[in-house]
């Protein structure tokens, strides 16, 4: 299976598609790409996408990282993209436990280590931020630094009552059902109704990729996914839970985020020994898919952190 292609979304130079087997035999898809020829090679960036996302959505980001001299890894999480599903309906976003994608990430990075020179910098967005922080918390991934874009360390408007409900329903064996009040089908989204970006072209590009390859489509999450997300993110708030995560960390918050609970970012940052926290005023959730003025702020912060770990050529 070749990468899904649409006009204006060029495949990164040297990118290769890989397939591997994750925990429980789930088939996983990953990308590796080398640094841009002629650049000073600086290490590797491990990209951890958000919920509903897929490798092709990050082609622009991958190319930007290659131009900075980095090799790049990206993954289609189990249950989305072109990776295998754990429930019969492929439109359901489902994890039984966030430790499953944590294990998948750990396995894949080790498997492709010969293509991913050190140092390793994590770049995690939204749900990928929960997976990557959990991987660091449980020592399943070894990074020299981590950069989190609008990390899902809490879900907006999910309070204790909601958490109790999804945990109870999951205990009854209905975790594979759609969560209440979520979309059960994918349909092309009108730009004016979107909650994730101010950039019309980048929004249209993502919608076009799913229209081109319907297997990339994903609807709402399951009850079990919400329960698993609550369990993982609640664990971050426990006293001392992250004290051993001593690598440099950058957390970038989008001020207009409607999907994640931004208050959790400060809570986590307070626990991390070497963390910087910035907010991009006016930006929506998908910071790397936002308008150029917001993206420029994100990349400036990224470069400052990356230069600490892997200095650019002068």
C-alpha cells in the first residue's frame, strides 16, 4: 500500500511506509523519513499524532523537520489511520487501554532504531501527548527531549460524573459502544464549523485525504476509549507521578482549544523538573495545522528547544 496522495500534499523525500505487529496482533502502519540531503544531521523526531489523525496529515510537518536536519518517525495508532482496528466498526475510535498504543510506540521505535539516529526528540499532539507522556511515565520510551502540542492531559467538559459513568459502563462490558453524543459517521466537515484550525487550506487538505481514502475516516470514540483516557490522564495528576521525567519538556497550549482541558497543562508542568510552558494566543487546537502566523510561533518554540538538544548548523 503506497501513501495516500492528494494535490498539494507532497510525500516527504525518502519516506518509507512500514508495517509491524502491535500488542495483540494488531497490524500497525508507520513512516520513517531521513533528513533532507545536504543538511547537518541532528538526530530524530518521534511524531505522535492525535485522535483521528494519520501519517499523511503530517507530511508538511515531516518535510519541515527534514529541512531542519532530522530523521522522522510517525505512526498510525491502532484503531485509526490505516492501522488495524480492535472493534468491528472501523469508524469507532477505540482503545482498551492506553498502555496498548504505548507498547506499540515503544516497539516501533526500537524496531526502526537503525533509521532513527540519536538524539530522539518527541513531538506529540493531543491524544499523542497522552500516549507519549504515559510512555515516559512508564519508562517505555527513551527520549532526550519532548515537545507537546495541545496535549490531551484532560478532556474538555469531562468531569467526575462522566468519568464514573464510562468506567461503570465499561465494567458492564459495553466499552466497545460509541460514547454518548458523539458522531457515529464521518462526513466532510464544513470549514466554518470546524473547531481545530483557522487555516482553510490545511483543513481542506485533511478532509480531501479522507475523501480520497475512506479507510482513513474515523468518527467518535467509544465508551471504553473515554474510560481509558480518563484513567491515563488522572494518573498524571497523582503526586510524584512524573518526578522521574527529567528530560527537557516544552508544552504549547492553544488558547482557543475546545477539545482538551488546558488547565491540566499547568498541572503537569508543575510536576516536571525541566519544563517550559507557553500559550499561543488565538490559536485553535491543531497548532501544527493552523494559520502560518500561529505555526511560526510554534516552530520558534520548537527550534529553541531542539537547539538545546541538537544544535543547528551555524
